[in-house]
C-alpha cells in the first residue's frame, strides 16, 4: 500500500524530527514533522478516510491512535488531534503548523506537565438501589393508586412513577457526587462531567491536574473507595493526554463539493462575503418552500441551497476568498476544542 497520506495524532514541542518506531496505524512508523519549535506527530499510510472502514478496523485504529498518544506522552506533553485526521503530503502538514503556530504553541504551554485522570463511580448492583427507591412511601403510594385505576389511567400513573424513580435515582447520584467531588476538585485545575453510559454510573468525570498530583488524587480515590466499602465501585482511568480539555480539530475541504456549491450559488472564482450573502438571499427568495406548498422537490432543492451556502461560508469565513482548485486544496482550518 502506497504511503500517500499522513495521519496526524497530535502536536508536541520540538525543532527536530524524531522517530517513535512502528507503533502507528497499520504498523506504520510514527515520527515528528517539525516547523520551528513545534512538531506534528504523524505516520504515513494509504488510508484516506474513515467512512468506508469496517467497524472492527475503525475500533482497532482508534485503539492504536490512543496508544500512540499515550506512549509519546510518557516522554513529553502531547495535544491530541481529533481521531481520523488525514492530510495529504508533508507540505500540507507544514502549512497547518505555520498557520496554527501561535495557537498550538500557547496550547502546549498551557498544558505542559498536565495530565487527565478520569474517575468513574458505579453502584455494584443497580437493582438493589432501584429496590430501595421502590420501597419509598412516594413510589409505593403511586403504585397503589395505579392499581386502583382503569387500565388507561393506570398506564399514565405507571409512567409518572417511572419518572419519579428516575428523579430519585438522580437525586441519589447528586448527593453522592456532593461528597466525592470536593476533595478531588481541590487537586484539579479543571474538571468536566461526561455523560453517564448506563444506570449503574453515578459519576463519570475528567480532571486536569499537574502530573505531580497524580499520586495524591489516586490516594483520595482510594480513601473514598475504603470509606464506601462495597456500596460503591471506584475506577481511575489514566494518566491520559488532555482529551477532555484540549483537542485540535483540523479541517480540509473537498474541491469538487465546494466547486459545485459555488456554481449552485452562482459565484465566480473570487467572491466577497457580501457577494456570497446576496447570491444566497436571492436564491432563498426564489426557491423558498412557502412559494411551492406541498412540493417535496422544491423543499429538497432549498435544503441543497442551504447546504451549499454553509459549505461556502465555512470555507470563506468573513473574508474574500478564492475558489481556484490550488487554493482550495491548500486550505486548512485549525480549531481548539475542549472544556
């Protein structure tokens, strides 16, 4: 398979190229590509995107992506780049480093010697907790009232009881979190709460801490685990790069799709933001679905116009832009995301 593209794993400090060996996706060599005092952590291979990959391959590549970043972070700070970022040729990667130099450098400075630790808290047996809630006077009263109602009304009462069970379960979570969080927050610079994956979860939180505080936070969690004995389960995931707090998203754009959008909007190869808005407004008035009630084709065409306008404005932003093929293929956007 030809090595005709670059997967970007993250950004690191460094002025010289360095190899980490064949630890990348498809067993490829992972190395740093430097520009001045920052570098992209990349590997070369022929895979050009994620959309057509089987699920098993996608999950395997995600695992490798995470492993690469976590191996490198044992030696230096890494700011991850969104999984699946694929760029053609080293020259395009260098352009990203050139345009994002200030942003990347500041982010690396902010996250120097910082790590993420995720703490997950679970009930060992959710059925025990639900049984306790079911025995509360409120839920027992709702169930007894439902039993006395006609089937139609009883169903509504049971739905109401189910909502109250959820509310009481959430209340238990909040009560436990109010005890668990303060000693953890005392060691963290930032934190964020992730979605709970199932009813067993009480808390799924990420903490950004100084690397030197990792043992202290682990000690706090161990103390909480002893305090709650077998009533709660605690898990620590990490140390991790700051996935939850700072990840870069690199965007490129497909020339053919952008060119079709340009033509649909009636734009020339050079356009100003005002010209783009005027062409869009004119088409919007001409093809608005209110003028064609019940016409599904008109509705679909209006949606296509809106999609074209979004694609063009994402590309151009608030400045004049060129739609020449060379300029479009050289275009990249770098955005820092996170809490």
